[in-house]
C-alpha cells in the first residue's frame, strides 16, 4: 500500500488536488476509509448474490454457487477489489483497527453454507463453514495472483471446489 497517498487517490479519482486530504487528514484515515468501503462492497455483493440465488439443495448446487463467487472475485472489477483487499489484509498485520474491520462478517452467503452443512448433519457446521470459505478465499488469492482471466481455469476451480465441499461434508 506504499502508493496510497492523498495525491495518488485524487489523481486516480479525477479530483482536484487536496480533495481527499480535506476529508481524510492522515494516510491512516484514508486507508481506514478504503478498507471500510471494500468490506461494504463485499457485503453488498454477497447480499445481492444471496437474493438472486436459491439456497443450495445439493452439493452440486453449493459447488456451482462457490464457483460463481470465485469467478466474480477473480475477473474484472472483482479482481481489482480482491487485489486491493489482499493488500489491505497485509497492511492490517501492523494495524489492529484495519484487522478489526477486515474480520469476516456474518452475511447471507456464510449463513447459506452453514445451514447447508448443518442440514446434512456435519459436526460443527460453523467451523466447517469457516474452513471451507477460507479455502475458497485461498483459491481467489491464487487466481488473482497467477491468472489475469477469470474464465481460464474455471473447470479446474470447479474441481477444486468439489473436493473442498466433499471434505466439508465428511462426517
């Protein structure tokens, strides 16, 4: 996040010089606002996906939904936000306030996965949900670092997610 300066943000946004510093006096305040907005956008995206997608009834439904999530987070605007999110996660190692903002939040997607696993009688569905979603996040990280095209490797991602879902469903 070395390039995060008021001047750089003003220039990227096409704003007059000094605009962001009028609202966010310090680099820390600017970074905190950025992280809050990233989390807000992520939560909006998850709520919208849950609203338009029926709850999974089968493991294949869950795999399909998670594959779509990976595609959304690794292509176009989603890829740019994912890269920014991971940069902020690294920055949060030294900043407890950022770390608190970035803590995974309860959202409809997380509830859907937890409810799906619980309905299948898996032990500790909350822990399995967190593990499954952390692994999916790892796939997103791998794809944004190693590939520039969300479509390339989609079959491979689906196979990886199939394995993760199968593991999460084990008794």
